[in-house]
C-alpha cells in the first residue's frame, strides 16, 4: 500500500538520493538570536571539554575513562574496579536523566550540548564558511573544475580540518589514558612511544572522517540517541516545531505577495520560501512535522523569524512547542510519566550520593589461600595462611601499614615480617598468617574481623574466615 503523499518523506532520509547515493548537504550559514545563544553555550562547553582532562581535583584528573586499566575519575572522584557498582549507578542515573530530558524537551541535547554537533557546527562549518563562503558559493565551488583557486581553498580547509582533528585526538586520548601519561609520552617522542603515536593517528583519522565527510550522517544514521527519542517523544514533548495551524491556514501556504490580505484569502503565514530547509544542517523540512533527523538546532527558528520580520508577520511560526500546544493550545504540564521519571531520578541521585559518602578511600581484602588447610602447632595454636590486598584510592601514599585482630585474641604475621607502604592510587599485596589458640574458637569455622592500621591509626576493617579443628557433638 502506497504511503499518503504527505508522509512519503518518512520512507527515506534527506541525505540519500533515490538511487542510494550520498546527497551532500550545503546548509546556509545560520544567524539570529538562538544561534548566538548556541554559539556562547558551545564555546563554554568546548572550553570545558578541552581543559577537563587537565584539571586536577585533590590530585585526581577531573574526568578520566581509562577502560584499559579500569580506572575512572568522574568530577575528581576516582572509581576502581571495586567501585563498579557506583559506576553502574552513575551510568543508570545519567541514562534516566537523559530519558527525562528527552521526554520533556525532545532532542534538544543534540542541538545544544552534543560534542558532535558542537564541533561540526561551531568549528568545522565555521571554517568552511570562512574559506569557501556561504551555501551558494560552496555549491558552485564543488561543481567548479580543479583550478588553482579550488585547490588552494580545499587544501587550506583540509589542512585545518586535519590539525583540529589531531588536537581533538590528543584531548580524547587524555581522557582515555590520562593527561599526565599523554604529556609524558609526547615528551618521550615517537621513537620511544610509538603506540601512543599510532593511537593518535588512528583517532585523528576517525575524527577527520567524521567531521570532513560523514558529518550529519552520524546524527541521522549512527547515533543511537536519535533512535531512542522515537520511543520517548509524545504530543506533549517540547520540540522545534512548525505551527501548521497558523502556517497552513485554511487555504494552505503560498508565495508572498505585497499588499495581499492573506487572512481574508484563508492563506497561512508560511510563504513557502524554503529557507527553513536550506538552513537545516540535516537537510530536512521541519514543516513535515516531528522527525528523528531533527537535532533541535534552532537554525530554522532563526531563519523563519528573519522572514517573518521582512514581510511584517509575527515571529514564532517555527518555535519551541509541543504538538498539543500548537493544535489544542494546551500549555506544558507535568504528566504522570514525567513525574514517574522525576521520582526515579530523585531516588537514584539520593542512592548515589549516599553511596559516595559511605565509600572508603582505602579498601582491604583478606582471603584464605585456596587449597590450604589449617596448621595445628604447639601449645594448641591453629594457623591459617592468607593473601591480602590493600587498595589506596587517594593521591597520597599510606605508610607503616599493619594488621591487628579485632574480634579474637591472636597474632597476625606478615611473610615479610615488616609493615608495608601502599603507593598512591595503587595497591599492595602479599601473604600473612593468622594464629589463634584453639581454646578461643567455639566452632570449626569462625568469622574474623581485622583492622588495617597506618602509623597506629585505624583506616579500614576487613573480614575473613578462619578454619580450626572440627568439633564433634
């Protein structure tokens, strides 16, 4: 069955031709109130993105996502593999926040805060506009033969694109391996740190490909968030929307004619100038209604407002609004679904904050050596052998570390027979023996509580099992 004519646009995407080839998007250079706001927001977020891996909080990198070594820093809080539950709660909290944000405001994150949009629209496209000119000049340059002028412009653009991609790759690697290690590797040179250089070149190639060629296809095809919003939006979601009631009228849209009484003729305020389409970075027609390709960048709002100003009609033909607001004039209100998301998010944030406050900077584990039974020594002493690990999550080393039994009378003997030091953001491990008189054991398996001390101060407690002589009734 053939789709209705006004819905046929949903059968394909705007950046692919009917024969399956790439349809290059040449968006017009945007301008206006919202674009200025987005520019300032983008510059602030770019500054944060570029300097965040080089900021230290209590000696910890502000943001670190070292998947290889399983070290993560979020806002200066270090997360180790032992804190995986905290990381999971943090990620779930972030997902619920994004879901709530999307239910209320649609894909506004994509247009205002997404690194892909910020780099593409506020960095790479601005360079393109500066070198090649606006939409019309870019189209003519593409069709132009490869003469000296075209070679000069393309070479300059591609060189700048590569340099910026290389800078982004360095920053990205600082998030992954740590800024200190990245700076150390750079100082050491490519001959000693060939792996780092290869990683930089690979990431540079990926970013160059994305921003120089793939571009808006990331948002339209590859980004999972765009697909997610399809199941989250409803008629009450605030989106960048075309007011079809006002724009179409009763007689539909039509070209502008000077001194014409459009209201009397039943014509809508949309003059079919197509400027909202040519300015769109994903090449869609916002007048077709809510579309997954729309990234809520507001370029069409600014452009439409310019046109309305010129022809003397009220602004806001394209604006932030919900479908119910446009069709039924209903104001925004909290729905049951939104209240549910807010409740879940509040609970998750509370749980996360509580767990962060209860989190220890030092973590100790003491485990019986696998396959080893107890030893029965002289004077009725029972001995068990253990392996231990002490993890230091702080940026200061912990010195003169020792163990003491808290729950029973007995002795703890380290194999090294000396106290040890735990390096900053590192771990210390070894072997120890615990000796307890059999008369102090009421069962053949007891639970011990052990204190971890640094310079005589209790810094952590651990528990472990202790095996003794079998008891017969």
